[in-house]
C-alpha cells in the first residue's frame, strides 16, 4: 500500500490548493468532491436514493442533480444533510479506496472536507489539516463568486470545528498568507515524509 496523506479543512481553507501542490511533488491525488459527482451521476444507485429522498424537483431537465438546489435544502436542515451524507459517504469512500489500491505512485493524497467525520483519516498514514484566517477565507470565497455570504456561513456551520481537526493533525498548513508561503510549508512537510515511504518502501 502507498503512504496515504489525508488532506482536510473547512471551506475556503485552501485544501484544493494544497492537494494540487502535493500532486506537483509526485503524489497521486484524489478529490472526494469530484468523486461525489461521479458516484451520483444519473442512473447510479446514489442518484436513485437522492431522487427518492429529496424529490424529482432537485433534478435538472437533463436528469442531473441540481447541486445548488440540493445545497439549499441540506445546508438549512441538519437532518437532511445527515441523510445526504449517509447516501454519499459510503459510495465515495468505496471509490476512494479502489483508487488508492490502483495507484502506482508511492504517495497518495486524499482531499475531503468530511475526512475526519467519515472516519477515513484512520486509514491514512498522516492527517494534514489546512487552516486559514476566517476573514481571509471569507474574502477569497466571496471573490470567487460561487457563494453568497449566507451560503458560506451555512456551509461553515455544517462542517464543524477546525480546532477539533487540528488536535488530530500530524501536519497543519496555514494558508492565510501567500501561495508561496503555503507552498513552502507543503514542501517542508513533504520532505519530512520518510524517504523509504516516498520510494514505495525501498531505501
């Protein structure tokens, strides 16, 4: 098995940025959010369950899940969010470990916002938690144009405390500053991975 890094952090922390940097350093990268789309494609088992649970009105004319519409439902209702996660998490986790087993690279990095909540961090060799000053993160998220201030707050509330994740972390990456500063932290943490692990167990 490869050396597995679990990458997590709340919305706007810079998880995807760190995952990309790990990919540049040679890790095989897995984005759980991208897998959500894959396992819930039209006709899939998860898609069927979501359709039954939340009604056909959350589908587009093309039968795709209307993700903004579904997000409005679940991020305003903790019970609905829990139910959605019960549908998606097993499928995403199954696909994740299949990809890990298929990976040829000696280091695999898995990015998931609910990595800890789903218990996936227990199968990782190291847990990396990406943090960012909330005001800086909020400005970056608003600048992206993807969410309103209200939507950002609702998602943060649903994601739980980053402080609890930091307690479990082997590595904490602070993405409050510049991209270059973040890259320096990632390179330093990468350098601290045992050499034998980065070479697939060979010395």
